[in-house]
C-alpha cells in the first residue's frame, strides 16, 4: 500500500476513543436520556411510584440467619470487641428487617391495585434504585404481584449489582448520578421513603425541594414510612420554629406507619390527582416544569 493511499476514518459515533473522551461527554449524557426514554415508550410505561430506603436492610429470614450464626448462645467466654460489634449490627438488622418486609408488602398491594386500572399503558409502576435492601424488597413485592418493575441502577467503583426482581427490559444502568435522578423524578407520581442513610436523605430532600419551589407542575405525593424512625432522626418542627421552612411545608409529605395505611394514602392521592376523568394518557407522561 502506498504511503499516500487514502483510508477510511472511523465514523464519529463508532469511535470509542471520541465517545469516551471529555469531548464526547454530551453524547453520553444524551444517551442516558434518550435510551431510557425509548425503552419506557416501548414497554408502555406511563408513570411510576418510586421507593427509596436503605440498601443495608435484609429480609427477616436472612437477618435471623445472620444473627444465629453470630450469637453462639452456648459460649462461656464474652466475644472479642470486633465480634460484639458484628453482633450489635446483626441485632439491629433483625430489628430493621421489618421495613424490608413492609416495603415488599406495600409494593405488592400497590401493584395488585394498579393491574386493575383500565389503561392501555402501565400505571404507577414500582421503581427503585435497582440495588439490595429496600430497593430489592419493593421490586420483589411488585414482581410477586405479577406486575412490571423498574430498576435504575448506578455504576460505581464498588459495583452495586442489580437485584433479581427487576423486569429485564426495565433494568437500567447509569453512569451519571444526575441523569439517574432525572429519571427518578421524570415519571414519578409518588415517592415512598423508607428509613435510610445519606443516599435516602439526598433523594428525599431533593424531591421536597422541587415540590417546595414548585418546579414541578404535577402533584407528587411523598410518603415517609416509619414515623418512629423519621421523628427520631429529623426534627421537622425545629425547622419550622427556626423559620427555615414554613408551617405549610410540613404538608408536602405524609408520615405513615403500616403498609395498609401507606397504600390507602397512596391510592386516595393517585386517584384524586392522576386518575380523574380529565387526565390524558401519554407514553410516557414526562414531568412538566413550570417553564
């Protein structure tokens, strides 16, 4: 081949060096918008109900098994400090396992109800971050009820593997946290927040801020599950007393304590705001902003 013989360059959209470079970032961001949108349309998902909560909770059976392995009731000697800490964590795991089981039950109740809604598209589909704990519990309950369920996973250095209860066609993997957050809010008509840590707080207060500032034109119902936990870790009245939020801001969310109470509150609000006679179907129903 002569040195000056022409050759075909790679097509830009088939050039991995470009696509994975800083210059290709805008295309990667657009891909994390357009590809999920295409799948939601293909799977006929109109809107969702999002479950948040700790990734560290286990089912009751798994938590009991872990505690039994560590307890060693016949031992005459006290456990070393590192074993005592593991035992403390295992006992807390058994106590908090109720939230796994109750998230599973609530997701099952919600999905059973939504399957009876006359619609050409799937309504109020249970959606989670796709990982373990409360996310797994909610996906599991929805699948056990016979419905579809969405997992919006995130690629991390320490991989968070998707749980096995996500509908395969609705199993998403994101690189950008902000694009994942967008899809949590975009289709959601309700948010159910179980006890959790930093990530759960982040998602909760982000949605409350959007509602407080009226950035969303739609009505999004926010349920905080487990009043004993939330009243212990957040003093909402202190925020009002310090004048950093208004008393009306406390109406942006409801605190519920049982799956039945949570389901009745969800059902009432979803019917009132999103199943009225003048609600039009879209595929999917993208969240509108004020401008």
